[in-house]
């Protein structure tokens, strides 16, 4: 069992509260990512995902010039870098999330995703277990 700092991505592209939805979408395309943390200086203040852009942006007819603050997720689940990968997998499964910002205080220091678990042998079957739990709950929600 390793720690989050051993598998997290530290080169995280971010946007600020001054950016708009179009700028975030372009950054997602350039970096080939589905989520961008939103920071105010170094402080993590939100997260915007490709799903947020579709559900809270496009589907509600917001233009690309909409402020990220208007559609980003403000309530976030985070983890500290000294936590174990097992703790992270449990948090991700419990909260139905595929990406988990890593913080020290309020400062963003990295991000860990299910993909990070999959490419590191030290995590055993943690990614598979977390993904199974996320998928099972998602399927149950879809059926109801």
C-alpha cells in the first residue's frame, strides 16, 4: 500500500475564476483531460468537468463566455498527499468520483484519478474495486 504522493499527478493544469467556460473547454482539449481544478492564486476553490460543461452549461443554454464560477462544482472532496492509496480509493468509491484533488491546507498540490491507480502496481486492485463500486452505484441510479 503506497501513499497518494507516490501516484498523484503533480503537473496539473488549472484555471482561475477569471476564466470562462470556453477557455476551460479549450484547455481540456489541449491537455486531453476531463476535469480542470479552479484556483484563486494557489487556493483550490472548485472543479469543472466536461460533464459540468454539458449539464450546467450547454443544456441550460449558457454561452461559452459564462464564468466558470457559475457552473463549476464548489463542494469538493479532497485528500492530503500523505494519505494512503487505499484511503483514496475508498473516498472515491464512497463519493462516486473518478478524480480527487490533492491538497495541503487549501493549496492544490496534485490530483489523483482512477487512471493513476491503474498504471501503478503498488495499488493492487484498489482501482478495480473503486471503479466497480462507482459503476454499480451509477447503474443503480440510472435504473431508478
